[in-house]
């Protein structure tokens, strides 16, 4: 029951961030505005290994340059899917 509630809560949080965060259409630059945009977008994406977490939880302990690089790789993969 607890896992079900945690799963619902994380899906609700991701939905909230999907509604308020735009999906970037071009690569993020190294500035505060793009970093904040990427942070909101990362909170709307699933964690690569943990079901009850988001991508930001995976990235937040990295250096900001590495965070932006990882997000830009995600953006490039989205562009390749179009």
C-alpha cells in the first residue's frame, strides 16, 4: 500500500512539472535561466534507475557542467526521435 502511494505521489509530481516546465527545443546554455529551465524539465522525467524518483534526484549531486551536458544529451536524443 505504501509503495502504491509513493508511486502515485511521484507520478503526480512529475505531471505537475510536465505542466509547468517546457520541453527544451534547443540545447541549454551555461547560464542561470537555462539551468533553472533544465532543472524543472529534469523533475518531470523519470529516474534512470529508481522507479519512485525523478531525473533531478539523479543529477543534483553532479557538477553543473555535467548536469547541463546530461540534459543536452537528452535533448539531442529527443531531436533524433522527431
